C-alpha cells in the first residue's frame, strides 16, 4: 500500500513533500506513543523499503491507540479540511468566521463521504483529479513558498 499510495502523486515535489510530512508525523507519534507497528514502518523507511506516507502513519497510529476505522477516517478527513481552511484563511480572502463556519458545517458532508467510501472497490484505489496533478507538475519548481510542510 505504501508504494501504491506514494506513486499516485505524479509530481515529484508533491511526492517528496508527502514523504517529509509522513516521516515527521511518524517521529512525532513515536515520541508520544509506543507503537511497534510504527517502529517497524520507520525501520522500513530507513532501509529504503517504504516511503512513509502520512495517511499510512495516521492509520497505523489510530489502530495502535484503539480508534476504529470510521472514527479514524472521519478524524483524518476533518483534520485535512481544517488544514485547508487554515491555509485559505491565510492565503485568500477567507475570514476567520467564514473558515469556522465551514468547519462547523462540514460534519454531515464528511459522514456522507465516509458512507460513499464504504461502497468503493479495490479497483477504485488511486482515483485522482488529473487536472490537479497536471497543474502540480507544471509548477514543480517554485522560487518561493507560501507554506512549508
């Protein structure tokens, strides 16, 4: 799964940034919790056998502390939306109040998305938005960063 999820990012910079985030997250979680599965994953990353994708780090961490699949997926989804909203508040004309309203109202949508995910097949793994990937590849090299992962 590590390899499959990593190679889905066509843009090199996106792949490399994702690896950095995953490895930082992994170390932070290991500093907080004793998790043998994450230790094994970290060892595989060190040996070059795995990449260290943050979604997998998160899933392993949630499993390790006894959080079920549904709650883990909803938590990860909310966290992702929250991060995007925070970035939007800083980078575009989106006020704090509007950002908080998005977060307040997103719950039902996330539950609907979770239910839709349950209907997906293994063959659906890796569905992505081609336009986003193409835009990322066109802008792989930037001279500045608004936010650093």
